[in-house]
């Protein structure tokens, strides 16, 4: 069995979660970051392989960019673990949607994890997570998934969510560069959707930007930022649902007509 790790972690939170899971699963034979220009159709998955797929939740859904990348996969009946990482609000239909995407690629999804990481835009929510307790919890989840995999008995993986999924409500929160920008082009080269024009990297193409905040997180001069007045208003509106710490969850596929969930 080969272990594959496919993830999209524009600000690092998803990678921290999946690394904690890999502490229990073992060292992956291949790691693929969807932030890079990769073509997953070339990935040679085989029956019996295990694929850990970890992505962020954007507004309760899987980002379109991620969906398009994952749709290139040919799973050939390999096993998969679906992981959604969110910023302490609600993950909506995203975990259900990720399971469906992977199953449409001929992957057998035997487990699903929802995990908390510090919010990519509103850092006061989920601040410092995943923390040491989260990472220990996630490692334990991985060990339980391995035990489940060893049984060889997999039924349905029942997840909360709605089908059809709820409509996407994308907030237009696009970073802009301040006067500290040195035109180093790092953001231009690493933007996953090519939303920052090379001829004027201080600007952003709002029709392309997915608000992943990767450009903000990698800027060596900390020159890219968001409208603070707009953030303040939105953050106050989110407080009622985002302030109380949420728990990570593990859902295993059914055995003997009973789903298993760890909180």
C-alpha cells in the first residue's frame, strides 16, 4: 500500500492539520500541494493505496479551484480520507461535497475528518489552532482510521450536509498591496489562480481572486493587506457563530449498519 497526501493549504493551517494526521498514518510516499500547477491525472493510484485529501472550507463549500484540480484524479478504487479544515465557524456542506468529489473519481472514502485551524482572514477566530491538544486528537484519529482500514469492512460514509449543496456566497475580500511593496513578484508567481498581474502586482483581479490569503501569508514585506474597516464589520457579524471553540470530528464508514463518530 502506498500513502498519498494531497492538500491545498494557502496559509498553512490545512498543512498543520494533515501533518498531525500523518503522525499517525505514517510517512507519505508522495505529497502533492494543489497550490502548485499540478496535473493529478498523472497520479498512478492503485487499489489498496490510501489517499489523504485535506482542503479548506470556503463559505461552507469546497473551493471551485480545488474541485477542478481533484476532478482530474483517477482513483482506481484506492481508499481515501476526506479532511475539511475550517476557521471555527461552520463547515456547511463542504465535507459532504468533498466526499462526493472523491467518490466521483473512483476513490473509496472510508473516513472523514473536520478540523479547526486559525481562520485565514479573521485570525481572532480559531487563534493558535491546531494546538497541541488538537494535534494529539488528530493523531489518535489517524490511528483509529488505520484500525478501521485493517478490518476490510466498509459500508456507507454518512455525513451531514445538504444535497443539492447550498449556494456559494463568496465575499469579495481581495488583498491589495500597500506602499511597502517592492515588486518582488513572489505573490505573482505563487497565486494559484493568477489573480495578481505581473505588470502591476500592487493590484488584484477581483474576478479571479478566491480570497485564499496565500499572497498575504507569503509577502516578505507584509505589504499585502485587506480593508480593515470592512474586516471589522464582518468580524463583528461573525462573532456569534465563530467565538465559541469548536471540536474536531472523525466519522468512519459504517460497519454493521452503525456509523462511528469521535468528537
